[in-house]
C-alpha cells in the first residue's frame, strides 16, 4: 500500500524530532560553563588534613593562653624584697605554693640559701613561681646548700663519719636514713663510676633527692682512694660506654677519632668529637687518662 505524502511528512517530522531530542543534551553540555578541573581524592584528603591542622593549631594556642593565664593567677610576685631564708610556710603559700611545697622549701631553707641558684635547684618550686620571685630576693648570709668542695670529716666525734669511696654496706647503713637499699645503690653506682669525685654525685642515684642528700651528706667524707680512670688510647667502645657519663655514640666517636688520627696526646683532644662539648668534657675528664 503506497504511503501518502501526508504520512511521509508526519514520519519525517517524527524522525527529525527524535534526532533533535537525542542531540539536545550534548548541545547543552557544550554551551554550559563547567570547569574542566576535577578534584581528586588526594586533594580532598589534603584539604581535610589542612583543616585539621588549623583546628589543632588554634586549639593549642587556646590551651597555651589558658595555661599561661592559670599560672599568672596562681602565683604571685612578692610585694617587696625578701630573704628566702626567713620565709615561713604561710609566706610561701601567699606566693601561690601549696602547703606541701611550702613545707619542703622551708625545710631546705634551714640549711641556708645563698643565691637564686639554690632556689632554682628545688624541684618542688615551679618555674613560673621562681620566675616571679627571682628578682625580689636578697641573701645576707654567705651559705650554700650544695658546696662542690671536698669536706673533711665532722669534728664532732659523736657523729658517724663514712668514707664515700671506701665504706662497706654495713658502714653506710650506720647513717640514719640509709638502709640496705640505699647502701647497695651507693656502692653499685660507685663501682660504675670508678669512684666518686664529689658528694653531689649521690643526687644522680635513683630516689636520692635533695632532701635525702641533705640528711646524709654531713656524715660522709672522702678518703685517699683514687678514682679508676679509663685510658682513651686503649679502651674499647664497650669499656668506654660502660661509664655512666659516656654514651655509646660518644664512646664510638672517641675510638673512631683515635683510629683515624692516632693516639691522643692530650685528653682535651677528644673534644674533636661533635658529641663532646666543654661541659661534657669537664664532667668526664676526671675519669679519663691517656
């Protein structure tokens, strides 16, 4: 059956309409103002990370400001110059210290403070409190709670006198406050050091704090025993690092320098090592020999 012209036009119109409809989305996409840039998963993670970092930064800043204000409110600057040796528990508490902290400071003051260095050593005195009072102190008496000079035995014969580098466990235990635990610790550390060169080295022993030290130091003296020295021209890395003041890295550098440059002529030549500064050298010098 032949198709009439009218039907042909209708069919052609439908086909044209379908063609336009099929191409319409592409035409719209081509004319739309979309960016060609695509955001990758990695970029999203970086953005999230940066956001977290900014949040943490402001949180830390807020905490720091809070802590600073808290210290400022808690501790107070003395109203006038004062001698720390004359302050009572109530006086220290007025500056912001707790009752327990104040009791310890007063107890230590009985030995006598001679400078701010003595106050700064007190472990119960917080740094913010020390910073506020350090410019308001004066010291009329020339005393020092930590003298670095070798002391002679007490002239009072009724007191116990123990040779720090020669005493046995039993002799140390004669000192009030020194039982079997501390006597063992003192002797063990003496053997590791090679001998004590000053009393204050006792403070390096675990659980011997300033208070314990002050209880026992007047009953201790030095005899004539020499300290054991380590030869830097002969000792191995293992021998050197066994000393409490010498780390493995320091021992290794001492031996390496010796191997590269030959035997040491002077003890101070070990300062060629970047790990041994002047302070460290002074600390270990007494335990070394050529």
